[in-house]
């Protein structure tokens, strides 16, 4: 499964992604999960988002209310109850951000 990275809309003085907290959000493609992703980005976190459904558009996650975006979001499609998806999510988080600092388990 390929990860989808959405680049930040931050200024040139943005904090490097490796210095920001990284949060894994499951069930991130819509509703509460998508809102959590937007909120974390607005707070400046890096996000590894995962769900069984396709991700929302970059426009939805990088909406007008996320003007101070400094973090990045990477989406991994898959069922989080599947061990191969879990391994892919962890691999993607380590490759993109170096670590996972917190988990929001929003998957149904």
C-alpha cells in the first residue's frame, strides 16, 4: 500500500517536521477522524492518518481554518485490524517522521 503525503502550506520559517509531535489517527477518512486530523494539523502536529476508505482531498484537510499549518499528513489506506496494515503504518511513520508520539484510535 502506498502512502499519500500532503505537503504543508507553512511559511519558510516553519519548524522542521522531525521536531514536531507525530500522531497516528485511525478512521481518519471522514467525520470525527477527519476533523481530528485537521485539528492536529492546525496545532502543528505531523499526522499519520489511516482508514479503509480513500482519504479526503488535500483541500479538505488543508482548509481555510488551517492557516498556521506546519505539520504534514501522510495517509495509509488499509484496515488497521490487519497486521500488514499496522506494519505499513509504522514503517511509514518511521520513514516520514522518525517516530509516533500518540495514537487516536477512531476506527470503528
